[in-house]
């Protein structure tokens, strides 16, 4: 018997496990479907390239055929290991801008405005640069400047400056807009996942139990109150009970699936699979949002890229001295741009520069040397959905991302704009001595129609699904502003699925912030919101 059962030891679940078990009298169980985070490639930042497609730490999802992307099924990697996706991501530490969270509050997520969430970002953070008005020091999550970067990353930033874009030395500072180096979730040159930051310090607590290879199959209810969880572990079905609450932190795919398997979701869909309806919540699995990404790739005249490396030397340098290319997150630099299509003061395009050829998530290894610019539109209007494949928990949920499906054609126009800005930067003199022609989309692709065809043929996810258990106060909301599932008691969802709308950037840091604030909501603690919390010039108008 436990007080709290947490389902999913990812970016949010590890935070909750730490904060809730901090009181010795509170008994906490953490269930994770994947294994422990033992693999050395998880902890060496550059090991991200070796983790691609490694099924032992990856749920290995794919969407259904996407009509606007030539009916392709897009690969969606999600972390299935302690730390979840924070153990396999590119470690970019991005919060979004104040206007993103003020928009959440305007959409019904009371208490999630910028002034209210900033203290939780700061509490989480241990920034190498020290504490400031916008940053924290001494928190569990290591945030650092890269120890090493490729020379091409400097040239990319020089090219961005030549293209007329400003420099940003802190994408989480007063102004997000501009190009610069990403700060990363690392400590001492190693990945600082949520498992490393939050779970490792708490692992030896006698009141915290961690079960791996334990996939939840349903939430147990009595009279509409969540009392426990059923899970499968190494071929056996087990049940465990709690006295306080069940907390779902499986992410934007697994949490809504578990709700539906437990009888909470659209009644017609549950009925088709013979699942007894406990609570008809039509919003479960709806409102799916993701950042669609397009890669522009140039061939490189020189061999200084990461395409062909001496892996033994890199590994030795890393494990012996925590230095060199092994400490790189690969996506070292990037930027935020307010495009000509921007609808408010916030940047609406994000870029990641990779000094290597990165095709199909790096799974398609191409000959030669090159460098890649990822570009994504930050506030897509298209909405997707999830559906159960069956009542069997082992069957993956069906993903209908519905990319580029908005009626106005805004999302497609934004992707064309993203390619044009990428090419503008890549064509600058700072990169001319390295450039040996365009691999994708190709030098011949110049018209908007040719770029559209390229987008439909090559665009992929950049791994930011959210929204499928939306927080709010309207009829489509799944959880309220305290993340409690509507219509039942003793059950909350705490992960990226509750975000009502995508933030302007990578979603890992915001997910940890969500769990930080949720732990206070659960325990009845409070942290002072910051009246007049520092705003950013990029989002002041939108706020």
C-alpha cells in the first residue's frame, strides 16, 4: 500500500517521485514500462546519435498515414526508460516565452500564467551561469553551456548574422529572438536527464519504490475514485493500491491511452472496443499538437563534420576527461525568428543546426559530409487525435497527427517560410568555403511549389507532442487547472499531455516545470508567484 502511485518515470514522473517522497512519511511507488537508464550512450551526450532506433529505450511509435505528407507514416521516438524522453533527447533547454503561458491562462489554465510558472522554472534549475532574475541556481536540473562545439557551429552563427538576424546569448533571457548556442541539460559534461537530476538523489529513500519493466494496463476505481493501478511486469499481471492519488505521467501518448483503457474517454470509441465507460470525456486523445520539422541539408567540402568520426577516441576523451565531441548535444546552435507571417510579437520559427547530414532522424546514413538546418513552425494550427487500436494495453495507440491540415493553409505556408529562411542563412559568405551544393531540397528547388513538394516528401516530427489531456475549463478539457481528471476523484494527469497549446520551443523543460508546480498543488504547498515577473520583449505584446 502506497500513498501515491506515479505511472511513468519520464520528464514529469521523476520530478514527482523526488518531491513527493521528500517527506519520509509519504510512501511513493513509481512505475516505469522501460528499463533502468544504465546504457552508457544515454549519459554521454553525443551518444544520442547511437540511441536512434534503439528499441530497448524507445517506444518506437509511428503515425498513421499522413494525408498531407504523401501518406507517409512518420516515426515518433519516445523514451521508454528511466528519464523518459529526457534520456534520449538533444538536451536543449528552452522554456518558451511569457506570452505562451499567459495564453494558457487565457485558455482556462488558471494559475499557469508566466508570473506563476517562472518560480518553478527557477526552482528546478541549476544554471552554470548562476542565479538571476530569470534563472535559478542550486536546483536539481543541471543547465550548462556546451563544453565543446564543432567549428561549423561558429560559421553558422556568423552566417545568421550576415543574413541580418540578431545574436541571442540566452534563449530563456529577456529576448528569445536571434541565433546563438543552446544551453543544455547537462552537468559536468554529462546528460542531466530527469532521472539523473531528480531520481538519482532520491533512489535510496526507503519510502520510494521504483519498479521498472512495469507497464500499467489500467487504473483501478471504486465508486468513481482511483484506488490503484494494474500493471504487467515480466509476464505477470499485478495490482497495487494507494490511499491518496494516482498520478499519470506517461506523456502525450501513453497517458490518454491509459485513461481510455480505464474507461475514461470518448464513450463511442470505448464502446467500439468493449470497454465499460466510467466517464464520458470526449477530449481524451483530442487536441494533439506537434512541431513539424523540415531539414535543409548542404554537402560540405571538408571532413570536419560529425558524419565520420573516430568513435573510440571520442569515447576515451569523454569517459576519461569529460571533454571533446562526446560532450556535444550535436544540435549545438540554432535560433528563433519572427517570420513575415507572424501573428503577434512572438518568434514563430525555431532552428537547430547540426554539423552532420541528418536524414530521417539520422537513420538514413548518406555518404560524404554535410550539415543540416532543422526548422519548425512554433504555433501550428492543425490538430490531430489519438485512437485506441484495441482494448489490449500492448497494442500501441493510433496516432493521427493531421499535419498541415488546417483549413487556412497557414501551417504549410509557415513550412515554406521555414525552408526559405534556412536557405537564406545557408547561402551566406560565412559558409561559402564549406558549401558543396544542396542535398535537400536541392539547388533546383526554387519555386514555392517545389518547396511544398519537398516538405510533403521529407518533413518529420521534432518530437514535441502535447495536448491530448488538455487542461482548462471548457467542455473539451480533460483536467482542471490543478490537473485533476474531470468527473472522477483521486486521479491527475501530470505531463505534456495537459498543455492546452504548444509553447514556443522544446517541451522538455516546460514538462519538468509542470511537475514541479503539480507537486506543490498535490502537497498543498505554495511558492510565491512573481508580480511583475520579467517579461521578454519578444512576447510582451502577445502577453
